C-alpha cells in the first residue's frame, strides 16, 4: 500500500486548473489515488437547475460503522490577473518554505493532508473497526447546486450513513490551531425592484421617482438592527451589494430602480423569518409612495450549530497537542458545504490558515502541511480506538 506525501499530492492537485465549474481532471485523479489505497470510488456527475454539469466523488473503505467522513472541494476561484502572480498559479512553486499556487490553502492541500493521513493510518493498521469516506465536490466555490447538496441527497437515497464528518475548509485566521468551526451563519441574497413612473425631470409631479422609494427602503433596512448576537454567533448583518438604475439620461426620471443585498444571519433567524421582515418594510414604504415592487430571494444556506461533543473535544485536544495552541470554537466566516452535510451528520470544520485564500500568490506553510497531516492522522487513530 503506497504512502502518500502531503506536499507532493498538494502540488499534483494544484496543477489541475479546476476553476469552478471546470473539473479539469482533478476528481478522476483523486479517485485513482484513493483506489490505490483500497477505496471503493464513485464519481457522481449532476447537472441541471441552470448550472453546468459538476463532477463529485464519494469514496469509502470499510463496510461497517462508524463511518468517519472527510469533506472538501477540488474547485478553486479564478486566479485573476495572471501577471500579478509571482508564479503561474497552476504550476505550484516553493518559496521560503511556502507552497504557492491557486488552491494551496482553499483547499486542495487540506485534501492532500487527509489522504496522506489515511495512507499512513492504513499502513500501520490494516484492519480497523469502521469505515473511512471522502465526499469531494467540484462545486463549492460556485453556485453549489450540483455539488455536495446533491451528493447528500444521493447518500440519503442509498441509506449511506455518515457518523461524523470533518470538513477541511481553511479555518485559522493567522496560525494553524487557532480555530475550529462548529457552525456557520446563514446566507440570504435578495433583489428588490421598485417600479415608479418614468417622466420628464422638469415635471416631477407627473412622474413617480422609484429612486426615492428605494432610498427610503434601504435606509429603513439598515436602521433595523436584526439582533445583538448570542453566545455562539455574532450579530446578524444586512449589506447592500449594488444599486442599479440603468438611466443614462440626465433629464429623465427613471421607471425602475434595483438594489441587491445579502444577509448573513445567526440561528435567531431563518431565511423564511427574514423574508417576512424584509417584505413588510418593502411593502409598507412602496405602498406609501404608490410604487409597485418585486422581490426575489436566494437562500444559500440556513444558520446551524453543532453542539460540541466527544469528537469535537477530542479534535480540540489533538490540535492543542500538535500546534501548542488552544483552538477556540467559532461560527464566523462565509458559508461552507457543512451547511448541507449537517443534515445527515454532525461535523466540525478544521483546515489550514485562510490568510491568503482567494488572493494573488495564495500560499501555505510546508510546516503547517506536516502538522495538519499529523492532526488528521491522530484523529483517525483516536476515533477508531
């Protein structure tokens, strides 16, 4: 049975230009690696819902429970202007003990660390009481329509049980060991369109300017504090992301005005309860100003919290032992695929340092790769004791 080196596998994975939704061969490559370790691999391709076809991988070794799953993604965000990089982002390079490349910390190297940990674990302990699985998607950085969400539905149909899941997202702000994510805020995106009456700027009484109504709505939504947060979550927050009137004439009152927004919210709300609050404000102000309105929403994931139990405290102990840092439990940051996995399994998120993710010259410390592999390996040993 081959022993996998985390640094070499990280380089191999970075070489695939798997910018969402392109797979570029990354899933097939990883599947071959896992098959050599004895995993039964199934590549699941899903399409539809207005999104391009996405390749996903579910791999498992062992037939009995408990089933410990590692979840991650091989897709990456675009590199941006290639000239801004000191290297080709898909030709990984080592400089000053850092591995540089797109996906180095978000999150191909984390996948490599877990594969390396598993290969070491299986080499030393061929028989173990349970199963190890991988849930890898190519649609985490995109719309997440044909990725983990559909894999979870597939596993439910197949009655495939996952007992605990480690999501390998980069969770540490500055140093490896600082933070374990035990939940995430929800994300609700929306578009409000206000419809007034177009007219000549010199005769405002013959028109109804939708911008005035939209400004009042925006002011009211920002004034309304959603909550003060709680023990596990920071306060919920609504931010406007764009305002568009699409009016190029200086002497015309426009007919329509549009604003887009996103709410990151804690477990004091649901997407449904937030919709009701927002709808009430929009309806009240629009009716008062005699404007029509349209609201469209996209719920990207509900807020969730995994109550720390035996496995999460075990991970905390292992991380402290190897990094000499006591990690804190957190729910900060954006969304992750844990929002889908939590429907079938308790999970924690722990991976590399996220300081350079999505940036030019994204990089990861080679020392951190070794430490993360040790953390994942020791978790495997303790979990299956």
